């Protein structure tokens, strides 16, 4: 990532808009960011980091705190960065949360944070919008583009003030995260995860199989495979014997059932034969009755010879009776018709009299109709006149109502104008209260921060005192450790000299000085000191030095915080002025009073606006009412003229009426009565004529019917005489003595058929019963009656025996099937378990090795990163050795960490002066800076060369050069120049004057009362 342009607005100490064109610095520049303390040098890096990640470089200040207090109220705090990544240009803009003036009205409103990210086209114009507004989306997109989060960005591309040692002193796990992002080695981590997941999955499957096999044994109620096999061997013959016993019991039960069915069939035959014999005996009881029926049927057959004369005489008698009855009915009808004819002639005479008076009634009808029409016309005109009068009155009332409303609106308008005038006067007295409230609230916040600073200072002072004491304690421990190490070293050298002196021989040359004389050989004083003890003492001294350095650094940091705290406290006190001595309660009271005034001012403004709006509405209503009155006046005059016209017409009609005050309803009633009378008389005349005609016709018909009935009666009497003579002659010739005997022998048609059917049924059933009795005797010949109870008991015993045998067989068969199924399931499960165990021998071993669970606990990704780290350390050690004049080199610690902590990426430093390796934390301030700078430069080289790695085209270093001596500084600058020649942009923030002399290309940051400014020098 290479920055192209950085624009700051109301950010940090920059009150206005400042644009820093990195492109003007040239291709791969090495430049110095220079300026006085507090001018805003570090703020440029804060702006760069804020634009990308929404955080400052030190992450000690919130973005909302980066607003410049000197900036104009209406100028938003924002940062815009143009940068190049892999040949593509991007632009990102961020705005932190801040207070800004309201668009309308007084006061401020909260401007929410926002961010935009664009891809720029070849001409530098905005192209595709990657993020429209959400800050989280912009941060995620930047992390995806750069491959680094904010913390990692500060560790490898921006070395902030006081934090340049973070990457150098990072733990193995932290360094693994950084290098994994830089070198894109997450593939190896995914391999570790996939292998681990596969191994864990196989382990779970193996455990599941073991549990499943144990569940199979538990379900089968056996303890082991051997017990299962033993149970199978024992149970198989028992199950076969039970099956044989079940077959024998089933055969016995079937034989008993067959015997029982045969006995039941024989018993049914005996029972049926007894029933038939009983039925035959019962049937013979009806023989006498059937013989009587036969005698009656034979007598009835003798009456059939007299059927013809008998039937003819009966028919003649019926015809005579019918003719006499018809004659009687026709005579009565003729008498009645004669009476109806006389009554119809009398009614016709009466109707004729009423019909003659119809002319007079029709003339009366015409006169009443004419009078009714005139009355109705008058009523219609009077209704129209009343309606016109009502419309005239309605229009007049509406006119009066509108006029009254217009007057009321005028009165309300006067009231509204007076209220607006009074509110405006009160609002004028409260003008400026909102600005005063804002000033008081700012003073209150500063006073509150002042109290917070005063409250935190004792804790900081106590912490400083404790840190200074701790530093002094560590210094004393370091001095004692140094003295002890020197004392042990001296004693070790003395011991070595004594050992050498002990081997000297007279006149033999000394192996040290070569002299044959030994005037004062060394002697061993006290206990000898081993080389390991000397080494341990030196290590203890180095650890004490490291602890002393850390304690002094901690004390210095707390002292800087206390100085910064006091400086901020003085700034707040200066800003408050006289109010610095005022209490928070007093300021709160003033704020509350001004808040009430401001609220009242706002309330009055809203009230005046409401009243003005209401007044405008009243004016509009008054105009509407006035226009309505003017529009209504012609309608009112027209309604009055219409009423007067209808009133004149009504008076003319009343004068023309001749019937006085007779109401139209009465005239209509009279007319309807005359009309009904006319209709009644006309209908009566018509009906009387029709009735007289019908009566005459009916009378003539009745006379003719009576004459025909008399003729029929005479003919029927003659026929009866002839039939009676024939009957008497036939009866005399028959076997019957008289007519009574004939009647006794004669049967009715239904009775004859009934007796014939009864005789036939008797004969048929008798024959059927005799046949069944004969058949039954033949079937039962030689068969003894069975004992059904005994047969049923034997069947029950056989069924019970079969049930017992079946239950035993089923129990043994079910148990045997369960055990055989368990045996099959166990065999299958063991085959699957063997397959899983074979798989685990492969996948489990790979997972343990790849995830660092064996040996030195180095995972696959950490192993790859270790190789890459070795490359980085080779490059870093070349630069560190040059800057430290050949003393130090960075190496990777090979020994595993203590406990279960992951290892493989820890760093040590090799000190060629002592020939020992020690932790990088033991380096001094200047040495740590050189090591951190060398590590950052070496990391940049290797990452750039690594295919697929992240591009580290830029490096910013904030301070740290002041801890170097002149020679080390020259070596560091030479190293940076060499790196810059390799195509990197390198920016340095420092107060060291030698850097200003050696680096002509600079970004000058100048401070002023109106805010800081930036300018490029030497480009």
C-alpha cells in the first residue's frame, strides 16, 4: 500500500483543510516529517490510520476526540486518503462522530460517523463505490484489501511513538497471527483444522461404535462375546426340541378338534330328527279341519251350475234400484231449477230500475272531476309558494350566519395580533440565551474535566512514587547482581590462575608469560567457583538489568502521563479563567437558568409561528366568508322574487274556485263514491241478465233429465221380472231345496281360494315331512348318540398343551433370534471399527503432527512461519549487525516453551561480545529501536519477495532515533536509504537535528494560533 494524497479537515491541530500530496515527494521517497512539539507530526500518522481503520496510531484517543477546537463550528472533521494497492487506486473518506450546528434554528446536533470507499479510475476520478456510508463495512473492506487489521498495521507499516517494540516483543501467538496475514499462510491453518476435524470425527465414530457394541450386548442381556457364543450354543438344541414338541401338540389338538366336530355333527342330526317327528305329529292334528274344508269346497262346486241365472237376477235388481234413485234425484233437481228461475226474473226487474238512473250519476261524476282538478292545481301552487318562501328564509339565515362568522373572525384576528405582539416583546428580552447556554455548557464540561483531572492526579502521583521506588529497587538489585557477577568472575579467574600455578614446575616456562621463574604463584583462596556459576550470575545480572530498564521505562511513562495530565489541567484552567474557581453546582445552576431561558425562547418562537400561522388562516377564512356573502346576495334576491311570483298565482286560483273551501280530499272522496255507484249498477245489471239466462237454460235441462229417468225406471222393472222367473226355474232343477240352501253352500271368491290354498299347503307339508323323516332314519342307522362334553374337554386339554408348547418355543425362538441378530450386528460393528481404526492411524497421526501435539509442539502453520521467520531474521540480522557494529543478530528460539504454550516463533538476540543468546527484552532503548527497525525492514523485504504475500510498500517511523548515538544513527540512515532505493516509501518523524541535515526532503508541520499547516520542502 502506497499513500498518494492525505486531506485533513478540522482534525487534530489542523483547524482548516490541509492536503498532503505524497506523489509530490517523488518515486519511493525517504523523507522527514519535522516540526515543533505539538504541531501535529504524529497527527499525520493518526489521520492515516484513522482513514484506513477508524482508529488512531496509539489507539489512546477516540476518533470523536480528534476534532480541532480551533475549527469553525460548521466545518466537519473528516480525513480523506488516496492510496495505491497492486496497481489500483482507491479513495477512502471518514467522518467521526461530532457535534455540528443545526441546519435550521439554534443549537447543535450529533453528526453520526460515516465512511465511503471508492475505486478510482485511470484519471483519478471517482469510479465504483465499494462502501456508501457504514464505517464497519469500510473497515472490513480495508482489512480485506490490505490483509492487516489496525493493530497489525501499526506493527508492520507504522511504528508509532513509544510502540515501535510491539512486533519485536510480541508473543509467539501474536507473531503467528501477524505473519499468517502477511504471508497468507491460512491454508496451512485450514489444513490443521481439517486434519483435526477428521481425526476427532473418527475418534467420535470409534467411541460411538464401542458404545453401540456395548449397547448390543446390553440389549441381548449378555456380558461379552464369549457369553453370547455360549448362549447361542446352549439355546439352539433347546429351541429345536421345543419346535418338535410344538408340532406333536398341534397334531393332537387338531385330532381332538376333528373328533369334536364329528360328535357335534351327529348330535345335530339326532336333534334335527326329533324336531321333524314332533313337527309331523303336530301337523297331523289339522287333518279334521282340512277334511271339513274339502267338504265345503265340494258343495261350492255344485253352486257353480246356478251362477248364470243367479248373476242375471242380481244385476236386474241393481239396475232397478239405480233407476229409481236417479228418477228421484232428477225430480228434486227440476224443482230446484224452477225456484232459481223465478228468483232470477225478480232480480232482473230490480236491476233494470237502478240501470235507468245512470245518466244523472255520470253528469255528477264529470262535475266533481273538474272541481278536484282545480283544487289540486291550487294545492301544488301553494306547495311551490311554501317551498319558495322556505328557500328565501334559508338563504336569509345563511347570509346572516356568514355575516356573523365574518365579524367573529375579525375579533379573533385582533386577539391573535395582540398575542403575537406580546410574545415578540418577551422573546426580544431572551435573545442570545441559546448562544450563552452553549458557552456555559462548554465551560461546565471544561470545569468537570478539570475536577476529573484533579481527582486523577493523586493516583498518578502515587503511581509515580511507587514506580520510582520500584525503579530504585530494581537499580539496587541490578547493582548487587553486577557486583556479585564481577566478584564471581574474579574468583573464577583467580581459581583458574591457582589451578595453572599448581601445575607449574621449577625452571619450566610459564604457559602464560613464558618465564622460567615463578616468583609469586597464585594461590586458591576460599572455595573454587565454577564457570556455570559465573554464567548464571551474568544471566541474573542481565535479567536484573532488564527488570531495571522496564521499571525505569514504566516510571518514565507514568511521569510523562503526569506531565501531560498537569499540562491538560493548566489548559482547562486557562480556558476557564475566573470560572476555574467556581463550583460545578453554581455552573450547573447557571446552565439550568440559561437552559430555561433558551427553552422559553424556543417555545416563544414556536408560539409566535403558531399564532402567525393561525392569523394567516383567519385571514384566509375572512376572505372566504366575504366572498361567500357577496356570492350569496343575488341568490337571496332571486329566492324572494320567486316566492312573490308563486304567491300571486295562488291568489288567482282561490278567486276562481266556485266550491268555497271544500278540500280536495273531500271532492276526491265524493267523486270516488259516485264512480263506485256507477260501476256497481252497471255490474248488477250485467249479472242479473246473465243469471236469468242461466236459470232458464238449467230449468229446461232439468225437465228433460227427469223424463229420461222415468223411462229408464220402467225398463229396469220389466227386466227384473224376466230375470226372477228364470232364477226360480233353475233353482227348482238344482240339488238345493230352496234359495237359503243355495246361499249356505255358496262361498265368496276369496274364501274359496283361501280354503283351496290351505288344503294344498297341508298336503304339501305332509309329504315333505314324511320324506325328511325317512331320510333322517336312513342317515342315523347304526350311529350312537355322542358325549359332547367329554369331546370338548379333550379338545380343551389338547389346545392348552399346544399353547404351552407354543409359548415355550416362541420364547426360545425369540431369544435365539435376538442372540443371532446381536452376533451379526457385533460382527458388522467390529468390521467397521477396524476400518475406522485403520483410518485413525493415518489421519490421527497427521493431525497430531500438523497441530503440534508431538515433539516440540510446533504446528504445521507455525513450522512454515518459522521457516519464513528465519528468512526475515536473516535479512533483519544483516541490518542489525551493521547498525550495532557487528554486535547483535536476531535468531529464532529453538527450545520449546514451558508448559503447554505454543512455541516456535519466539525471538532471541545473539550478543557476539558475550557469545550468548538472550531475550530481546533485555536490549536497551536504543538497541531495541535498532532491532525493531531491522525486524520491520527485514519483514518488508521477505514479504515483498514472497509470492502471494501482502505488499509493504510504505514504512512510517515515529521517533526512536533520539536513543541512537551518532554512529548508530548514521548506520540506521544508511540502512533506510538502501531500503528506499529498493522501491519503498519511508517517512520518519524525529526531532534529531542530524536527520534534518541528512534528509533534505521534508514535510514541515507548522503550529499557529489558527491551527497547524503542512508544507513539503526539498521536493
